[in-house]
């Protein structure tokens, strides 16, 4: 699409001025220029209307507009999106460049995204949200789509590009791919609603509802009410599908809402009424048996854990919702799927003293649901030789006023699991420690450095170590220390 066509397609209510060559290709938008832009993208010069968080994320505190422009020019962008003020103050740096100028550049990017998304033809968009499992499910869907047809162009943005500008930017490039698979953070819906923007994905997936972001959502119902907006809007064809975990709290409300939006609903999970149901999972070899429309389907998954098996059910639902006849081939490809960095990636390291240790990296994020699921996966493992199951758990953040009670309540789920050692890190984890009472092998830590030093000294040959916590705890640093120690 060229700029002239884009401008003609924008709603009359959009106030935008263009300076430059209207026949230039418009290949989408980017907020951070790459070293070599080959897609004909326009660089958005983020301004104060984007809010402090977005300015910090996309601009940084020290990067001036002139330097951003210079980097964009050097990378080969086809133009810039900016405010009249920036166009005036940076006139020299922007001289000779193609410019889309608007008072509200965030609003303009969303309107542009709508135009391109709605003119994408046969290209399909899958959007995924949830309290836990959305990144892995997105990656699994991408893996399966590429396996079904290696010739398909599949866009799957790197993590964690899941906020409003990223979602809009990737929708504005959806016409260039056969499939776009997008992850959507819960807070994104607030921004999108503020600007009257709906996702209108062909297939919208909700993976879970859990105690996450309760500092502002307050209750599980509040979480569900926020994430239900993944189902808003229908694509230009008028047909849209919803894939919903039947195991989630408030699943009935989510199903009713999706149907009210005009979507066809497929449910999945362990619930007896799920359309795609997990019958069994064998952690020893990753074998999964599922019931799909009442018929048994057997396959294997490379990523370990029952929660991974449940994520794979969503993949089946998505492929079928897209009408892909070879969906079984896509699901079979999950045998070669590996867990993501920070979300279950497994590494084998040899620590000094010839101690062979397995490290499971879940340090990217955590909520109570995902933490218990990871612990269940650890408990299902059989360590080699005299090895032990060792869990390192960090604080779960953003749980609001009930955080202490939530941490303590997790003891009911944790206490029955076969975990040999529990290292609990952070002041909130004191409450889980208290809930576990006199259970043996539970140690609480306040200093990450001391915990790291202890593990490096005390882990023994055959140990399997799970590291799980909210990103703010910094436990990814502990994972790095273990991996680095194993490289020498």
C-alpha cells in the first residue's frame, strides 16, 4: 500500500498532514528503528501524549529527538510520524523526509492499523491473552503454523511486544503475512478502549484467569472483565472465533461475552464439558492424549509439564478455527517445541566438581496459577541418581492488598508436592514459608547473592532446579549465575 492509498482510506475524522512523496510505500510502523529497515516502515516519533511509561520504553530518558531521527534515516525508514511541534523543532533533521503529521500520533497509529488490518484480504490474525501461558501458547501456535505449511509467512513478534503500540504496529503489517500471531497484555485493552480501537482478530484466545495485577484489578472477576476484550470486534469477513480455557474462573461469563460479540466459541482444558479435553499427559515422554470433538488424538510435546499439555490444546483449537485441514500435522510438530527463555527453558550444566544439574528457567514472571503449575511439573520429574527436586521461588508481585494472604494460601497447593528443597526468596515469600510450617527442606532468603552462593556450593549431581518468580525479584540473575558457572 502506498501513502496516497492509505490517506484516502483513513476516516474523514482523522486530521493528518502529509509532506513528501505520496507514491512511497507504507510498510507499517515501528517505534524503535532497526539497523536495516527493508519493509518500508515509518518511524513513530513518540511524544508526550504517549505517557511516561511508553516514552521510557520506546525513547529512553537520554535519547533526543534529533538522534532518533538520525537513527531512523540511517536505518532506511520510509518516513516519520510526528506532531507539528516536532516537525517544526526538528525541521532541519527532517528535511526531505516523508512525514505524516498529527496532533495525536498515538490515535493516528491506531487508525492506520485499522485501515491496513481491515484490507488484509486472506491474511489471518490470531491474538492471545491470559494471566499465564500466553507467550508459550503464542509460540506453540507459531511453531505449528510453520510446520503445517513451511511456505507460509508467519509473523510472531518477539516477547514481550504485547502493549498497545506493538499490537497496533503488528496489525499494520498483517497484510504482509499469511498469519500474524500476537500476544496482548491485559493492560493493553485499557489503552485500546480509550482510543476506540478493537482487535478484531480472526481467532482470539484466552489461556487463563489467575491472581495477577490484583493491585488494580482487585478480584478474579476484575481480571476476567479486563481480558474479555480480546474478543471485541470481528474481522472484515464478519466471522470470528474464540478459544477459551474451560478451566478458568468466570469461564461462563467469558463464553457468553464472546458469543455476544458474534464469535464461534471453542473451549479447551480438563473440564468435562470442554470441546477439546485433556485425557492424559505422561511427563516421562511428553505423550498427550486429548479428546477432540469426542475423538481421541495422540501426540507428544517437547516442552515439559502438564500446563504445557494444556497449552497445546489451545493450539488444536486455533488450527481448527482457522479451518486448517492439516491441523494434526501442526499438533504433531509440537514434539520438537522447546520452552522459551524465562518460561520453562531447560538447560543442563556441569558445575565445578562434576555436578551435573538441570536448570528450569521460569524467572521471567509469575502468578499463583503459573507457580503451582511449574511446581507440579517439577514434582513429576525423576532426578538422576541421588539428585533432588529443588525449587527456588521468588515473590509474586502486583497482587494488591491481599498479597500476603495469597502467598500463604499457596501452601495448600505446595505442601502436597514432592519437592525436596524449597528456597523462598523475598519478603512476600515469608508468608508461604509460614504457611508451610514445620515442613522440612524449606529455607527463606532475604539476599539473592547469599542464595546464589549457597546454591552454587550446595547443589549436587543429579539435582533438578526450578527458578520461578516475578521479574522484579531479579531471579533471572541467579539463573545466569548457574549457567555461567557451568560454562567453565
